[in-house]
């Protein structure tokens, strides 16, 4: 389920200044010294794609986490923006009583996530030490319809862990794990920033795997045309015969191209 919250209205320069001050944190630490890891998954999408899911993972090695606040920022506001929304299904915070998300900058290029397991003690829904098999939370982004001529198509997604007012994973004693006197102890907390890369659509790449047409695309196309399975991520890439519709004629065209030396896909 998606939950929506009103963004906070602040200057767009707030995000830019914070990014300029960002200190990138290396993950090259001895494993036995780390108490907490936060990992943003690298994801891909197509131009104009909406509701792109970005999983955020947490590994807590020693302490149960009962609440957290984390601030994430896109470094390419010309490529994508966050929705003020999240998906908690299949995550570590499924069933938590309080989760909110908003934009500190007010322009959806950043998201501040604030979550608490229980509104009042006892904190029965806390996250015991675990290995990060499930996402902590999944946030949602929309990709702009950027032109194919754009060469740099990757937006960094940064965890603003050096902002002590907006980074805290709270243990059962109400301490922020790895925060010492208001500063992040990088020997205790490891951050892996992520990215969103906008792919170039390929005519005939029906399943959106970012490759030339193959049998997997035919199977995907059959599922869409005849078995009510999901549509192609970029519908125009299924119009391989270049006419005004996406139908069985396109499937036949693709089969002839792949197996009988037919003409190459020619999307409009």
C-alpha cells in the first residue's frame, strides 16, 4: 500500500547546499567493527516511467532498532523526482505504527523518512539483529521523459548520514546507533549510496531487460497479449512493425525477424 504525505516547503537551495557538503562514506571497514549498515539499491528505469521502486536495506548487527530517521537526496533533479510515498509490503517495517515521508527541500528531490515501531512502549515491533534479506522500506520515484540524446543518464541517491538532525537508527535504550556526541562514527556505521539509471529503450526489447530482442521478449509479449500479464515497460518498443497499434501482427513480425531473417524491428 502507498501512503502520501504533504511535503515541507523550504528553499530549493537547501538541498543543493546539503549535497555540496555531503561527505561520501567508504564501506571499506572491518566487518567486526560495524554495528549498522544502510544500503540504497541501484535501480534502472526507462524515460517517463512512473512508480519506480527503490529498496533501502538495513543490516543491524547487535542492537534492536525501534525507530529511525533517514534523509535521502537525488543529485540529478533533471532526471527524476521522489514521490512523497513509500511501500511497506514485504519490508522490515511492515506493521509499524508510525511511518511518514516528506521533502525537506519542498521540490521532491529529497525524502526524509521518519518511522517508529510503536507509538508508545513496549516496542514489540522492533527489528532484531538481522542480515538485510528484506528491505527496510521501499521508496517511490518518477522518471522524467528525458531525451535519448542525454549521455549521462544516472542519478545518485545519497544517504545524508553526516546530517545529525536527520540520521538516527534508535536502539532500545533510545540511543542513535553509531552517533557519538552528535557525530557519525564511520567505524560503526557503513553507508552504501545508490543510483537510478535511465535506460535507452531498444525496439523489440519487450520485457525491458535493456538488451536486443530474444526469446524472453517473445514470452513476455505472449503473456501480455493473451494472458493479461503486465504490459511492456515501454509500450512503443513493442510496436515493432511500426504501424499504429500493438497487436498480434507485432508478435508475428518479431518471430519472423528472430527466426526467419525477417526485417529488423522498426518502432515509430
